[in-house]
C-alpha cells in the first residue's frame, strides 16, 4: 500500500496512513457520508502507478445512495490523481449503513 514515486532528485514515499487519511478525507468531503469507523473497511492497493480503492460508508438517511456513491468515487479519484500523481483503476464503494 506504500506509494513510492521515483524522481531524478530522489524518491518520494507516501505511507499507508497518509494514503488512508487522504482517501477518508476525500470521501467524507461528500455531504452526509462517513467512512465506517467501528470496523473500518478501507483497502488501497497501489501497483505500477495505479490505485485501486475499496471502502465502506455510512450515509445520511434521505440521500440518493447511487448519487452519493458516485460522488465519493469522483472525490477519491480526484484526490489520488491530484495529490499523489497516480492513475485510478477503480474506486469500489459499498454503502453499508444508513443513519
């Protein structure tokens, strides 16, 4: 899960906790969404410059769940591309709870 970017001047390492924090903050930027905390389900695989993410969410009652999930996918993908310079293969979102 560690991301290592090789540059002419050296390497840049983004640790697993930093990647997880980035994904959680991006997902929770969507109104009414929280990444599940009790048994947090978040998997990030980075290989050959491509990220694949799986996460479980809880969403506020009354939201249109497919729309919320799509917005989370977009936010997470944008954050990974912008902040880490990786392409995104997939962002799989599972809405596990409605509050």
